[in-house]
C-alpha cells in the first residue's frame, strides 16, 4: 500500500479501496480458515465478521470501519494460538500501513 502515491489516493479512491481489499482479503481468509479448524470459536466469530465486513466495503468510511473493528481485537478477550497470532499480526501490520498511507500529510515530500 505504501507504493500508492497521495495523488492516486485522492483522484481514484475506488482503485485504492480495491487494492486494499485485494491485499487484506487473502490473509484474512487464511486466518478464518485456520480458526475454523483450530477450536478458537470466539476468534473465528470475530474474524469472520471482519472478513464479511471487508467483503462489502465500497467507500473509504466503510474501510475505516473495518480497520476500527480490527483494532478492537485486543479487547475481545480471546487468546490466539501461535499460528493464529502470527496471521493476525500480519493482517494488522498491513492495516497499519494502509492507515498510515491514508493519514499521510499530502504536503510532505516522499
């Protein structure tokens, strides 16, 4: 996501949204698939909801809602095993990159 320039983000927000979904959906799908066979039902419910929400995103505001939902993971009270934790960390790291790209000051020099 960091490779998308601010001008592209401003002039073609749908391209950006589609790009973000293309990058986040596969690892999120992998995490949900793993959770479905690993007896982590609370985490499965949470990430299934995130995955479903990501699949319906059409605006920047809806994408922001998905990021806010993911940021609430730490407050859900479930514990992830090592593999699920690693997958979730990858998703959160990608989300953080997207968040930084959206909030970057357009007046800064890259």
